[in-house]
C-alpha cells in the first residue's frame, strides 16, 4: 500500500496557498464519508513520483495526516497551465462497504498463444481502461484478458472477462 505524509493546512487567502506551493508542497483536500472535509498539504516531489508510477487514480493511498492514517482514493489533480506542475489534489475518503466508480487498466496476456495473432492478425484494443463499480476494499489492480485461443475476427467483451465478486462493469 502506498503511503504519503500530509499536514493539516489552515489558510484563507490565495497568498497563503501560493506560499504552500512555493515551499514545495501541494494543497489538497480530503472529502467524503461522514467526516468533515479536511484541508491538507503534501510534498510535491512525493506526489509526482506516485503520479509517474501510473494508475494513480485507481490505487488506494494511505495519508498520514498529523499522526492519524486515512485511506483515500485520488479523484482529481489540477495542473498549472504553463509549468504542468500539480497545484491541487482532491482525495475521496475510502469508506468500507461503499461502492465507488473507478477506472481500472486492462492488460492483455498470452499473445504468443493466440492463433489469430500467429496468423498475422492484429489485436485492436478499443478500451485500455474499464470503469467498474466495486467496493473500495475490493478494487482490482488491473483486469487481465487472456487472448490464448482467440482467432481472427473474434471480439472480447467485458461479459466474457471474469470480474471479482461484488464488482460490476458500468459499460452496457
């Protein structure tokens, strides 16, 4: 599980927000659940490493906010228009048992065992991510689609992919 140190921030003006950004931190907010919204700031350097790893929006992150841990899911990042640096992050508080919508990456495996690909066919990927509705504690890391045995002209549908229990696709 990924973990980030966070500090509570108490600011009211743009100048104070800019001071947070100039000190190498990014303002953020935690919302959702029954608790009140919480204004925090996190290290820009650490945030950028998590973003660059990939699948940032589909991984639960543990925020250590002044000694108390909170599981959150990143929901939105705002970037500076010129420098492309993150300037604000929204985190959704993870509440056990509550279903959320989330995009999960799709990985295709066993290319070498596909008769269609061996004949010179091409795997045409329509969706690299699938939106699922699942409980926060059961978020799959990715969806694996096995193309072994698939021939040319065949289509793989989400209904033929095995999803975990209590997980449903939002694609109709």
